[in-house]
């Protein structure tokens, strides 16, 4: 499989803050979710890929172009949907999309024709002649997707694509991404903190934590076998019980009053939970194995990369 | 079947590689300025000087007409005529208004609406972006200086029936408005990037024009030294005009020195613009 992104020991600092540290990443063609807690370095990584930032160390290639070189050629093949609420005021959506298409190198008439097409595709056909300043948040998100698609890029970088959208809009946006991803010639990287969005659109994820890659695998593998999830309800002295669970490298999340979600490492038997309860004088009143979600897997990866 | 029903469709065309990536910004800027409210009023006012000088050139060929006497006397010297046309207070004032009108919001609006990621995610360098924006202001400034200057020369030839023009004068007619407009456009663009608030930028440009001139006059009156006109926008334009048209300097200091402030300000503007855009690009 051909690699679209190859990064080796990339670092980037904002002054004294290490935003990206010795990051090595190889992504083949396809659709990838980029996950990570706030400040993990996701947006910095996207900016490095776009050439907005120059790495302080390391080297890499994107679509065959060396990182931090030949930005113009590289950006011709990239479509970027920024997270921030950005627009160029005083223009209607068609003019804006066509204008940005032209800036990407499309001939003027072709850009105008294509602008109509992509605006129709993202669901802005009715309001394409409206001034973009008057657009709602959801419409602006669609417009940002349209401008990223107008020049038909090989690599699409989507930064929080459903941010600020209502449930219906969010569903439609995810459907659009899903549809675009079906075209095998388009590679997509979606950066989002909304795990269900990633789960519904991607099969592969890259999880970042503290400027490093914490995991890079398929969602299925991530959720498989390396830990079990149980829901338990306990009565008694919980503090000692949980202390014992932490010693077993379990992760404990409180779901509701006295109901807890326990992430148990795969190599430890569930019987260890009962032993711990017995030894600390706690009664387990409810015990159920739960379906492993991407959120559970994500929490587990972050915990492990934090060294807990 | 529409595109949504059939799913995402690829574009079959080929992206162009061009050295003129800034051209779409230029054309879009021209269109945007032209569509603004009061555009026609400002353009008409900016063109008024040309009409007055055109009438004066015509009257000078008809001794029986006794209007615009003062101005007509100037026409005896071509250099004086064109220097006065380019550097007269009203035209300079209108050029400042035109700079505010066409350029104050060019970058400040992009800053306010966080448009940089939309521009720079494309094959566009910082210099392409700046050149595109710069060319918009330059276009409108030259439209009311260089273009009427050339037209005035042509009409003068037609009215007098003589094609004789000295090469130095022709050079001055072409070079002076270029220098003046590059200076004003750089200053406008440099101020435009200082804030996301367009009103603030408009006031700042106007204050630079008013304040620099008044301050120079005040300092000259106190210290009896003409060198203070080096800080005046109007003073420098007048002195530069005298220098290029080979006339007696308006102020008592070497005329070539008048080239320095515009050049220094223009270079400073380019540096400031590049630095600010780089910062905004990284933070976008």
C-alpha cells in the first residue's frame, strides 16, 4: 500500500512548549481519524502537514513532497477545512468558493462551475447566492467543506468538521464525509474530539497525547482484547477497593451514583475484581460485561501513554 | 441526476501552475472596491483635479477665454504644470481618501474574519498574497494619477498641436506617480495589518496624513529648519515632485532626501506585513 504521509522524528516547539516531540508516523492511503485530548498536538500536526509551521527537527514526506519544502505544489493537492470560524466577507458562497478554487489553480470558468457543483453537494444549493456573513454556524461548516473540495484534492484535512452543528446537520456532514471516503482516490484525515464522529467515519485512528503518537491502529484492533470493560455497582468502603483496582492497573470511571465502569487489562482475570472486593469488604451488587467503545479504548490508550 | 444523488464526483480538469497566483486576489479586490457604497462619489471627486487641469490646458490655447488665470500661467512650463497636477493638496488629499477607501480593510478584514487559513491552505505564498492586496490599492491610486497624467499630456499635445516633449519630463510624468502610489499603497497596507478593526485603520491612515504635515509645520516654525518636512507625507511628495521634475525644491533640504522616507517606510511595511502574516498563519 502506498504511503501518503511519512514523518520521521518530527518536533515542533512553541517557544519553550514542546507541541510535537519526535513524532514518527506513516499513513497509507485511506481515511484516518486523528484523536487526542486538548493540547495533544493534533492541530499543530495539521499545520505542519500544510506547511503553516516548519518543524524544528525531523523530516518527512507528504504525497511525495518533502515536508517544509515545495509548499505550493503540496497545497495544490490538499483540501483543508479549518476548525476556526473563518470566511471572506462581502461575498456570496458561489463567488467565495470559485475564488478559492481559482487561487488553487483552477481556470476561472471551471472554478465557477465546480463551485456550483460542490455547494449543491454539501447542501447549500438554496443559499449559494447569499452573503456568507449571514450564514449560520452549520452553513459555514458546509461552506468550509465545499471550499476544501472545490479543487478536488488528493488529501483532505478536516479539523473538527461537525463543530457547532445541530444533530441533523452533524449526521449529514458525517454522511458526506463517508461518501467522499468511498472514492478511493481521496485520502482523508479527520481531527476531532468527538469520538462517535470518528467511529462512524473511520476504520483507522491515530491517537496523539502530549505531542507524541500514543496509538496508530484500526478501531477494531484498538477495542479488541487488550482490556475488558465491566459495569459494577458496589456497596461499602469504595476508596480502599478502588485503590486496590488501581494497583491492578484498572481504570475506574463513575457513570452514575454508585455505578462504575472498570477497564480491566486483558491479562487480568475478572475474578481479580471479586477478590479485591472480598479483601476490602466491599459488596458487588451489580456486575455486567460492557461493550468496548472507542471512548473506552481511547481512555485506555491515553492512560497507558501517560504511564499509569 | 445531480451531484448529491450520484455522490461525490471528481473534477476532471487540471490545476494550473502560474507565476501570477496573486491575480485572482487583484481582480477580486478591484471588483469588491468598485461595488462599495460611495465608490462613484469618491472616484468622481478624485477625477475632479484632472478635469480642472484639462480645462486649464484648453484655456491656455485660447487666449480669449479669461478663466483659471492662475493655473493657466503655470502652463507656460510643462514641468511646473505636471508637478502641480501631481502634488496639489486636493489630489494628495483625495489619494489618501482613496487609499483609505480601497485599502484600509484589505488585510484587516481578513484578520477579523480569520481568512488566512483559507488563503494559505492553497498554493499561495505570503508574497503572492501581499502582491495581490498591494496591487488593488496601487491600481486605484494609479488610475487617478498616472492615467490622468498621461491623458493630460496627450490632450496638451492635441490642443497645442505640438508633439514635442522632453524625455526627462516624460520620465518624470511616468515615474513620479509610480513612486508616490507605491509609497501610499505600502503605508496603507502596513497600517491595514496593525488591527482587525477597519475603522481604527482608516483613522490611523488619515492621522498619519494630517498629523505628519501639521507636526512638520509646527517643528519648522519652532526650529526654523526645513529638514522637519522629511516627516511630512505631503512635504515629501512635494519635494520629490520638485526633484523629479527638475524644479526649485519646495523645502530647503537636498531634494533626493525626499526619496528616503518613502523607501524606508515601504521596506518597513514589507517586513511588517510578512512578519504579521507569518504570525497569523501559524496561529490560525
